């Protein structure tokens, strides 16, 4: 059985993958530039090939979002608190977005961004380290 935290981590990654798909399908000519770089120069195949690739990325956008919401709802069901599932998904999304942005687009993040994600991860560690509080059951007491 997969734990709620694993569902939340996967949901965050799929959220980042959906964002990547949206940027590729709707953004500037990223796919055309990648096609030209992959095929070794300005070929005529890239003039028409980027259109089906954009449609494919658009389909991936919807598929990743659908699976992401499914996994997030499972994370909410399996985690001890909704805050734990939400923060884990958010942290996973931020880190995955940074890695995918660096790998695919060569983007870099400012130091302030890294400070913010570090604070988010510290909060995540506090949430995961805490134990859920349960109220003691009062046995034999009836309200009249």
C-alpha cells in the first residue's frame, strides 16, 4: 500500500509536468527550437512538426492534471492531516518545477526563491515530525 506522502509527492511532480506541458504547448516557439536543435539546423520538417508536438503537449497537460488531482485526493484520504498532504504536494511541485525548468529550458532560480523553498521544506519537516493529537474518549458519559 502506498502511503499518503508518496501520493502527495507524485501529485506534486505531475503538477509540475502539467505546467511544463502547458509551457511547451502554449509558450513561445520552444518546440520549434528544440526540433531544430535536435535535427541539426533549420530543416523544413520543423516547420510542420512543432504543431503535432504542441497538440501532444496539450493532451499531456490535461492527462497530467487529471492524474495529479486523483493522486492528490488519495493523498488527502491517506494522510493524517490535509495540511500534510497539501504542503508535501506543494513542496514536491516547487522542487520538480525547478528541476524540470533547469533541465528543459536551462532556467536558474534566484537566491530568494531557494530561501523560500527551504522554509517550505522546513515546515514540511515539522509537519511530518509531529504526531497527530487525538482527543481522549470519555467512556460511559452520556449527554442528556
